[in-house]
């Protein structure tokens, strides 16, 4: 009698159910990295079964007072990848950031992994190319990334399924990456005590942000939401994760019971008091290039443009 003949249909059905259960409960292992000068949170998540990994929103350090760029934050991520023996499948941006340069291109070149962002980055490129008066020097077709994701796109990181949600409001192009029971929600939600992210940048919308946040809060209540920023006191550690259930219970801006009109009024009033990020005018011209500096000039150095008089002082 063959081995196959000794396996009952009930055993096969049980094995299938167990496999499906394991698939449903496969949970990514997540490591957060914090860039204190910008309050930015960067993430590496990986599949425990395969060691396949993805990097989300890495920081390329920029020092405005010296116009110097360094790679200590990205190199910390590289060290983690190497020490954990991870195989990075993707370097992901959630949106073109206004407060730091993205290190996506740097890490892509170091690791041989493709870069990706939401497909509406092309709208952000067009908007900011006009603000900088860059002309045709910067293509606005998203070709600076290896892949442009659209709403509902899916991909795998090892055995972890990842789904892309379009999450505008903070920017025109923002996306959320839902990786099994975790979601990287970038600048939509802050930690519950802080509420939500601002929506007053060019192309931002408090109404769009409300709709995006409500979609995120419709995820299963146990979903872990990893935010893009925290601003702890000097010496204190950042906070960066709360579940959907925790946000629905106590997020100061969007907990259950707060309505759309109340949120928009509160968000708009709060945004009117906020200064523009100190690195914004430097960062966006790098980030619409996918994390590349402008082409070097005759002396071998890159030069950033500052549009004078296009923004009101705050």
C-alpha cells in the first residue's frame, strides 16, 4: 500500500485548514527606526518564515545649516538588514515627504531592491516642479521609481501579503501599506493622544484626510497601525504603534463619535497655527526625484533651488 493511500480525506482537509489558518495569522516582524531631528519613523518588516523584508520611509539625513547630506539613518537600517540576514524585496515610500529626504534610492542601490510609491506621485511632481520652476529637467511620469502602485494593488513579502490603500489628504499621493495584521499609515494618523497629521501642504485636504482615516479605521480592530511621526521630549523614546481599536476608542481627532465636520474644523484650525517644516523647500525637490539630488553642476556640486515669495511666513 502506498503512503498516499494511507492518508484519509479528513486528514487532507485538516491539513488544508491548518495551512490556511497559518496563512491568515502570519504576522510580520517589525523594527522601527527613529530620526529624532525630524521626528520621522522608518520601518523594516520581514516575513519570519522566509526572511524576505521591506523597508518603509527611510531617511536620508539632511542638515540645513550646512546643506550637508549623510547616511547614518539609512546605514543603521542596512546594519539591521545584515545582522538579521534579511533579503530586502522592496524599498517603499508612502508619499513624497516634506520634512526629510528619502533614502529609498540609496538603499535600493545598496541592496539591489526595487523602489515603489503610489502612482499619484506624478501629480505631486507636476505641482512641485511648477513651484520650483524646474521645467523639463524633472520628468513627471514617476519614472524615478521602479513601480507605481494603485489602489488595491497587492504583492508579497515572503509569505506576507501586502495590500496598497490610497490614503490622500496629507498629500495628493499618499498610500498605506497593509501587511497582514500591520499597516504602515504614514502621515494620516499620529498616536492617539496627538490625533492626526496636518493637511495644509500644497495638494493637501482635510476632507480627503478624514476619508482616508475612516478607511484605515475600518480595518480589523486588532490591526497594528504604525505611524510616520512622533515628537517625544528630549531623551524620551518615541511611540509609534497603536491598534485600530485603540484609535477608535481614544484618538483625540477621529475616535468613534467624532463626525466629519467636527474633524475638518479642528484639523483646519490646528493647521493654521503650524509653521511650515524647516526642511520642506529643500526636501520636496529631492523627493520628487525619488531621492536624488539635482544633477551636479560644472564644479561637481549639486545645488538646491529655493522659491522666494511663493509661501507666506507663519
